[in-house]
């Protein structure tokens, strides 16, 4: 059955339903493509997803402290320090001493960092906008998630998920 014809559990009494397993798989594929767009840009800079997350939050919350960023990202101080070191040394993030507490390090995107953060946000916004504009996206969560997946990959995802439903019948 094509994914576009599936409804989420409880959505309607008169038709096939989408299991939580289906939603989880679609979320994996949608996430893969959602982060894949910025991954390609980040690779040009030698950066990864952790760099993206740091840039994202520092750009949106100028003056964020290291402690706040650790709390948001839920990563170790060691992991954050490695990523911050890269971003600071390459001129994407600036670090300033706190005014009320000189032990605090406040983080700000430089102009270059803000431009990169903007580029990364734009590619993700385009994907979200395209998915939200898909005619079936508002009908169900699975249709929205399917619309988040690269158009040329949707048929392969549907075929793969249909195989899971046929296991044990051969």
C-alpha cells in the first residue's frame, strides 16, 4: 500500500492506519534529508552537525553562555569545547567576557558565522516550505513526513516500508 494512502492510528475508522513504526521510519528518512541539506554545505567548511547546532543557537541567541549552550545541546563540555574551538579559530564565533560575571564566556556569531548560519537555515526552510505546501501534507503526519523526503527517494522509501509489512508472508 502506498504511504500516501495510509492514515495515522485513530485518524479515521474507515481505512488503513499508519502504525507508530511507520511514523518512526518516515521520521528517520525525513530527518536524514532535512539534515542532509546543511550537511553538504558544512562539509565544504570541514564542519559537521555539532558545528551546525552551535551556530544555530548562538546565531539566534547572541550572548548565550557556555552553560546555557551545554544545557540546550545536552552534550559534554569536552564535545562543545572541540566544536567551539573550530568555530572560534576559523572566525565564525566570537567569545566575550561577561559583564556581571567575568568568568562567563558569552558567545556571538561573527558576520561570517551569521552568514553561514543563514545559509544553513535557508536550505532547511526551503525543504519545510516545500513539504508544508504539498497538497496531502496537512492531511496527516505521515504525508507531511513523506513530503520532507527527497522527491526522487519517496518511491524507494515506500517500497522499503511495504517490504516490512510483507515479512513472514513468503
